[in-house]
């Protein structure tokens, strides 16, 4: 495709050249807003927002040890101001991965990935990064309560144990827990309690995937996905690069196939078939948007092509079954997409994989696994298969279907004691479950917050944060890791394991110390079930200390399992296939990339984190195509009511390119009624519609009023300049230096002499081909640099404070096909920095190592520098976002980074505090700083390793090598500002047939 045929744009208004948008683009701030929403906040909510959710607790801010020492007699290995790291585990839903918790004088301030853990490999995702702020959240529940009365744990336990011993039918309703010791302990507790049963539940569950595997292969085990082994990948409504619980390792493995360093390299190819616009879809080489009801039809047609045209199955029953599937027209775009995809899958037998979203119908997942069996995804294959036949990932019967027996018991009044542990079933299951729960005589609640479920529970107690707790996790076969506390509990809380073991001890008449007993239980389990199976001659204590230090232990893997597809499953899927009328309006839910299922709703940094595709903050919206909006007479921001049954939900309209007609998509996790002031009243709760995830005949009614949607994408318009560059793999192989031919820069002269950087010259390289737009780097930067969140009203005015932003550009050809590009944008640390020359007080200056530095005390807030910055990456404090922080709210702040006051400019510093720390460490060793020793926060968090930082003066450094690659370019280098950041252009890998069609 010729470059002149491509149009890059950020919003529909910019694409249509709306006069008002063009006028606002000339201003520093695009949106018009009086800020009344911001100024009307209660003082309590205002301070929480500005404090970035840091705790009000005044005690126990120290590392938990067996013996507490006074500080005048300094604890061993603790040095003031020197960070210590503890290996632990971040668990979410069914998945977990290893982390390193950075602590300063006994308080956790930052989370990094554990390089020794195979599921993190040194990186950490968005939710793990933000969890350190959750630890200090002042809205956490603090004490056990009975009704409205605060009681001690002894009083609470005494009352609960008396109830449990009298109860005839006890039911545990918990969130999913991958801890082997917790399951072992809970089973012991269930044996002691009469007629008790455990029901795990998650709104984002593996239930349908397990049932599909059981139908297809005779067992529910979910095999491990190896995207690094795949040359061709098809995603069907699966956002495995962002909102899945296990997306971190998928990003890392997928990105390995997107690294290109010379014209001899190859790329994997990603096809996406979806009904919403996912982050995975935004990274696709080819993406086809269809209605939710059409996904099964397309999957069946793909299977038919593979069998009939490419003869991947010799089973006559497969042929006869698939011959009943009607073909699309040979001339349609969809048919061309499927033919090219089938050709790729057939040609890369054993090196391809189909990934189906776990919330999709059982029929669709069965067809997806049938295709995987056709293309040899299960192996065996030299070098490993794309679907591992040895390793099963953790999964549970934890969906709505598995919950039906409990719901039936509740309706029949058979349950006299209901214990809800974690999760938030009242919020997720709606008014019907809330009414049923109110009828239960005894309701016991254990949770991190006083949430919607706590509000209807008579007995409630606070759970400890995982950073305050002991625990373990087994996310997959052959891998088990430890969770260790890095601070004593800030509140009067206990972990779920401590509660279970305390009940067991007290019911047997033993004296109980919950923390010590729970740790002993973990050790006992590990000694019997993990250490006993290890071929080691060391003592258990030596093994245990090594496991604590490493954070992970590998176990012997089972033998490979055979995956033979059951043809009757395909027959059943086809018989259940029903075509939906094409003119019906359909609704598709997705987990929120920021809030997941709502459990992170009280995190201000996550609420303010822009959605990777829509760039919406502080809201969930009803996304639809411009054609759909026109059909129903709707405009951006109109309120609509959607009903999929008896209930309705009100959402604002958001025009989203790349969606099929008559499709509305939205995110779960919003509309909270309790659980913290930050998350309450933000967005709408779509769980009220039910648990279907897809609604194929939704009713739409226009509602009165207009809703202000706070998006960050229209801020800092680039006015059509060549900011993002791309080429196809074929174009790159012909012209490896293609960026030079797309940016025609005259000879650049300067009035200033070049500065001779005789020591270090720090710089960065960002690979646009690896960056998926997941936003992990943004949250890492926020936490590392004490960046506050400012609230929706200020985002509407363009006043977000994030130092690093992810720009999303849409690209359309003359045939209006929508593709996307993600570009991290931060201070470029220009050698000829235009911000420095206009500062009247020299508050922004250049260091002798190439860093554009800020002297906050000197800044008087003229904002000349922001006006002169072509990249619009400088942030101004219109309010004192750190004022009135009540001691010790500062516990969550990084002491190595200055807390900024009102009226100063701030921006990316290349994590100058990390540079200083790395240089000092090398100096103490008497050595030079080695390449890779210093990593910025964004680089360390990035799972795709798209960001590389280092010394440009070192010719052997990775950043120097990347900066000299032929596809590298510098943004707006025609201005002669000489940025220190090199971008590697986006290189797509389209199928020749499909690329020819759109050229």
C-alpha cells in the first residue's frame, strides 16, 4: 500500500476535520470543562484521590519478623534508604506469577517481576504494579464486625465457631484460589463441619473451556499455550494480549516472534476474528470484525475449508458433518479472509494455534479445539508444540453453571450458614442473589473491603492483603511458588488461610496463633507434598529457605497426555448451531483492561489508566460503529438504555471504529455501590443484565441527557506529522532503511556547538513492533515516580499527570480498513531541547549525560516549556496533588523521588534515581556500569521487552545496537531537536493475498 493512501488519525472528529475539534487542537487543552465536578468532591474523596490511595494506618510499618528490634539497635541486613527485595507471588483468578517486592525500611513501595519465575521472567503486569497502592488504600476494611458493632477477633471467632457447630448446612462461596495449601486446609475444615460444601465462583471463569475440553477430549484439563512456538495464530474473541489473567506470559511469548533485527528475520502472523475491538485485535496483521452470533459460523466454515480444500482430515464423518455448513459468497471479504487463513494454517502444520476466548460458547470452543487437532497444535513436534500436552494450567468449575446447585439450595431455604470468602457475589450476581442471601440465617463475610456482599452479611471480617500474608500458588503442573509477607498487617486483618486454620484449631480445642499456625501448615504441606518428591539431600529448612529466596520451585512434570478429538463433540456443536437474524442488535461484554471484573475499582491509578483502544478513563461506555449510531440516531455521549431481559443498564454512546454493524461492546467491573469511595458511582454495572456475556437480541432505547466521556486520545494532537512509521515485511526486506525514504529531512544546522558527551550518554530505543499497548509501563512509571491521579474532571480538561502515555493511532486505507498502532510517548531528552531555551529561571536544564532535568524548587510555572515542547510530554501541577496527606499516607511513596508541589512542571526523568543508584553501586564495586544494570521502571515492567534503556556512548550496549538499526527513526527529527529516543518502525506481516486486495 502506498504511504500516501494511508491516513493516521485518533478520533472520528479528527478524521472528519470537525471545525470545532481543529480549533480546540490549537489550544493547550482540547476539552472544555469548568471543573465543577472536581471542585464539588467531598473532602474525604478529594484527599483519597490526591493521595493515590495510600494508607492512613499509623502502626506496623515494618517487615514482619519473629522478634521486633528497636531502631537504635538496627535489625540485621536493614540499612536506612537501601532497598531490599523479597520474592513473592501475584495471584489473580486461576493464574499467578512471580514478583519481587521492593521494600524500603520495612514498607513495600514497588513491585517488579521475578526473573527466576518462568511465568514472569522479570516483568510485571498492570494489576501487580498497582497492587502496592491497594495495600495502602484507606478504604480497606479494618476490623471484624458483628452487625454494626466492631469486635475483637477472639469475640468474632467465638461467635462464628458456635454458629458453625450448630449449623446443619454450611456453604463456602469463594473466589478461585490456586493455593494447594489453602485447598488442603479447606478440605480438612469441610470434613469437620457437617453437610458443608465448597463452591468457587468467578465471573471470568474457565467453566466453559473445561466443559469444551471434556466434550472434545474426554477430560477437562486445559493445556498450556506456547505462543512462542507458533508461526500462525488465530484469536477468536480472545484478548490474550491484555485483559486475560495470564496475559503477561502470552505477551512475552508472542513478542518473541515479532522481533526483527535484519532483513533475514521472519515474523509470526496474527489473525483476529472478534466481535469487540481488543488489544489483541489492535496488534493483528489481519482482523475481521463480526457479530457475536456469527463467530461459530465462521469457525465452522474455517474447519470446512481445512477439511475439504486442504484435506487435513481423512475421517469421512468430519467431511459429512462439515458439508452441511453453507459457504459464504466467493467474492466477500470474509471468504477471502478465511481462505488466506486456512492456507496459512495448513502450510504451518504443527506451528499454528487457534485461541478461543474462555467465555465463548462451548460449541465455539469445541470447534476451535477441532481445528487445533487438524493443524497439529497438540504435537508431538521437535522443539515443542503450541499446545503443551504435558502441562495443564490451573482451572476450576467456577462459573455460573456450576453455581446453580447452590442457587437452588438457597431458593429452597436449605442453607443455614453461607460463608463468602473473597470475590463479590452480590455485585456480580445481582439483585436476585442479594435477595437470596438476605434470607440465609447466618451470613459470614471475609473480604479486603466492605463491599456490596459485606453490606448484606451479618458477620464480617477483614482479609489481609497478599503483601501482608503467607501463602502459595500452583498456576500449572510442575510449578509452585510462595507468597511471603513484606509488611505486618496494617489493619486488624487475617489472611484466608489464617482464618481457616484458626477455626480448625479452636474447634479441636487447641490454642491458636493464626499467623504461626498458618505458616506451619504451609511448611507441613510443602514438606509432605513438594520437598518429599524432590531429589535433594539437603534438609527441609535449607530447601524452604531456598524456595523463599527464589520464590518458585519446579516439580517433575507428568507424562505427555494424548489429545484425540471426539467426533461426537463436533456433531453436537453443529446440531446446536442456530443462525441469528442479521438485523438484530447484539451486546458483547469484556473484562476491563484496568479493573478486570471490578475487584480493582477502588484504585485511582487504574481508573485513570486509559483503555488501550478507546482511551476512555473513569467510565465504561457503549462502544458502537458510526453506522450503528447513525442507524439509531445516536451521537457521541448520548445516553442509552440497554435491556437483555428484565433488567436494564444505562451507558453513554462511544463511537468506535473497527466494530461490526449492529454490535455494542462494553466492559464489566464498573458501577460499584460499595467497596471504596474512589470506585463508587463510576460507570455502570452491566452484571445486572445477567451472566451471558453475549446478548443476541438486545433492546436499545435512547435516554435523556448527555454524558461527558473523559478520553486522553484527543489530547496533544500531532497535526498530521509523520509520528508513526510502518511497512510490510516484504517492503522492509526490499528497503530495510524505509524510514529514511518516508521522512525527507534537509541538512540540519544548529547555532549551538555540539556537546561532547565524554562519559555516559543515556538514551532509549522503543520497538513499535513489540509494543502491544498493554499499559504496564504506564502504571510502573506512576508507582515509581509518585505520580498522582487527578480525577475525571481534570482529565476532561487534558490535565492528566502521567509522564508516559501510550498514543493509539488508527490507520485507514482508501478502502476504509482500520488498523492500529501503539506508540509510547515520553520526554525525548533532546540534545537541542526547545524547552530549555525558553525557561526564564533555568528550571529545566541538560545534564552532562544527556538527560533533560527538572529543578522543581526553581520552577515558577510559566509553562513556556510545555508550550515549546513538540511532543507535549510535560505535565503541570494545577493543584497541589500531595497536599494534606495525613501521616503516614506517604508510606506508598518512593522516597527516592521528589514529591512535587503545586505550580511546577514535571515529566519523565529516565528514572534518574535508578541511574544514580546504579552508578553508585558500580562505583562501590570499583567497576563500570554494565549494560542492562540500570533499567527504567517502564523498561523493567514491559513484558514484550519493547523498551530498552542504556548508554548510547557504549557501542556494545543493546540500546546502541537498536538505535543504529535501519528501521530506526526519531520522532520529529526534522525539527533538529535531536531526541535521545529511537523508535523502531512498525513492520506488519500480512498474507500476500490479503495485502494485494487492499493495496
